[in-house]
């Protein structure tokens, strides 16, 4: 609460009060947003010679400090549109209220701080309230700024579109004061697509939440705050739809956030690793994305989203294996094309995992699988190679992994050129020197291309590692070793869970199929 002097009133400038969240008071735990008790907003008394305004949480309103006058405990709570609106909006961290009082005049503001601009609120609402001594003059000023009378039932939808609700003398006005922080958003660098949005999340929490609320304007979208790291204490948000989110997964997310006993957390990738209770798990249990449209889609499916200050990506939980194999372009294409692309990704995944092992097993143990002409061609190409097939595969896999890693670490403008030239020179020189066969170069190139078909990088990195144990099993047991490795991989995926949900499962009712309209008679 801030008291303004008469000089501030005359100049029309106000000291900005910090916006406090309307949920729970700060606690010592990492999770600072427990469910609040519904109480009435405080009524502020007038200071001598000035006015005061506050933005206080609903739980804090039950305390009296000599300035606030609150309802006695035995007084029944009166229902009014303001209290009903606050209860309807829930305990989201970015739902803010302000109460303005000057010389007996009262006004209340309710808005989303992630969608509305503080400077524009001060210019179009607070400053006119200070400068006009009559409420009708203040209402006239609001109308000239574009405010319109609004029914109480329309307030929740208006607020999710960046409007500010102003309660004045029993009347309600809404005024669009959206935050222009996303005038030049950053384009996506990793998850590129053809038809969808090209804008990525921001490292600033309010800007990321602005994008998400703009794409998912639902009053049931709740944002809960948390702190990550004992020393870093980075601000973060947990987003979920209060109607659709699975409470079991939400409670598990809260518990794991409370159990983070580390000094510093620097990024969402590190947060994902720390929240994975399977310490030696190879596969990611949360989906990492930089796209706000993917976040909005996940929220509509009842998933939980985690944001962290300073990191331009979000974590989505719980995640299933098929989530890592789908792209947002799948919902932008026609039915058969979408499923053909998904099938292409699974075929590419199989090539990445098993093609090097199949080469080793067939050349070393089971050459009878090929036709005679193909077997002789492969044997002729390997005539000059001085070591076994599994050594040849390991050498080429090491070279291609080094090229991929160097392309990531080199500067953007020279990375692609350097790795392309290096790959061509190394491959041609190795084949001419008789160190590897020509068929081996074809196989390794196919594996490298197929690995990049996987849409989510964290899963692509995991599958790059899985193929090495399969090559090792193939070098000892041939086709039987590949079969055994495939069995172990499926068992490992089936035994995993993501925040209480099974990791390897079929898509729920083939979610993309539900998006295509059906004609009369059942035809798609």
C-alpha cells in the first residue's frame, strides 16, 4: 500500500505499487501458491491529504494494521460481482486487483498482469482517477479511452483477452490495455515447421505467459509460482487448466518441485533432469518445447506446463513416447498425409536403431539372408577393408557423431559448411584408402539422416545412444542379438512412467484423428 502526497496528485504521476499475487502469502517452501480461502477484498481508509491504492492478496485482506478496515469475523459475506469474479478466476499468480480510494471515492481494478500493461493502466485509469474529483468525470474519461459497460457474465472472457475490469459505483467497465511486449517476438530456432506459428517463447516469464494466454484465453488457466534453487531462487510458473488437468500428475509435479535440494538451477533442461526420479534413465520423461502453440495444445489435453525465468523453453508433463514422435505440422495437414508422416518417423526411428546392427549381423553371421548378387557385391566392397565389420561400423559412427557435435558447437554461419565439406572429404578419402566400404558410407549416411527426422531433440539424442548397445549385441550374437536388444528396449519403455502415467502407450483415441470433420453417413 502506497500513500501519495498532494504533489504527486497534481503532477498526475504515481509511485507504482508492486503487484502481488492474489493467491497465498509467501511461504518457505519452493511452492508458494497454496489454495486460498475466499475472503472479501480490503476496504482502505483515507490518509490525510492524499489517496491510497493497494494490490493485496485475498488472504492478506483478513489482517488489520490500522490502515485497512476489514469485515468482522461474524459478519456474513455479501455476494457482489467483484467477489464473484475473483472466485471465478481462481488463485492464478498473475491475477491482480487494485483498489483506488481518494476523498471518499472508490474504484476497483481486476486484470491479468501477464496480459495488461502497467504503464497503460496508469495512463488510462489511475491518472484520470487522480485528476478528476467527480466520479462522473472519471467515468467519462474511461469512456473516451474506449471503456465499455460490461455485464458480469462476460468479465472472465474479457479479462483473458487483455481487458481491465473497472468497478465504479455499482457499474462495470472493461478497457483493452494489452501489454505490447511481444511486438517483435523471437522466431523458433529448433522446432521449425511449415504452416504453423514461427514465434518462440521468451526468456521473460511475463512475455511467455502473455503468448500462452493469448493462445489459450481460458479463465480456468491457472499459473502457480515457485522458486528453483536455494541460491539462484529463479522464478518459475506451473501452468494448468483447472478443469482438465489430472490432479495426480499435478500433485506429483508439486512434490518434485519441493524436493529440489540444489543450490542453482539455470535452465529448463537442468530442471527436467533434476525432476526425473529415475537417476540413470536414458529417455526424457518431460517434453521440452520452445513453441507457445504446442504449450496451448498440451494445456487443452490436461497436461502441466513448467516455465522458468531465463530459459526460452517450457516443460510439458506427463509425456508419453508418442508425444516425442509428433509434430505440430501433423494437425496442419490432411488426414492421410499426417499419418503418413508419423509412419515415416517411426520407420526412420527403426533405421536409426537397427540398421548398423543389421549390417554387422548379416555381414558377419548371416550372409545367407541376402540374394547371391547382393552378398557378392557387399563382399567385393569389403575386400580391401582390413578389420571386422563391427570395427568398421564403430569407426564410421564415431566420425558421424563428431561431425554432428561440431555442427552444433560451431558458429551458425560456418557450422553447416564446415561439417558438409568435412563429411564429404572424410568419407571419400576413407573409401578410397580402403578403410571402409562404400556400402558402409551409404548406411551411416542413412542413419544420420533418419535420426534427424525425430521432431524432439531430447528423444533424438537418446536414440543416438541406444543404437550402440544394439551394435554390440549384434557383433556377438548376430540377428538373435538384435532381437534380444529390441525386446530389452520395449521392456524398458513399458516399465517407465511419467508422473504416474505410462510412458509407452497408444495415443489417446488417436487425438489427431478427432480433429478431422466427419461428413454425414460417417465418411471422413
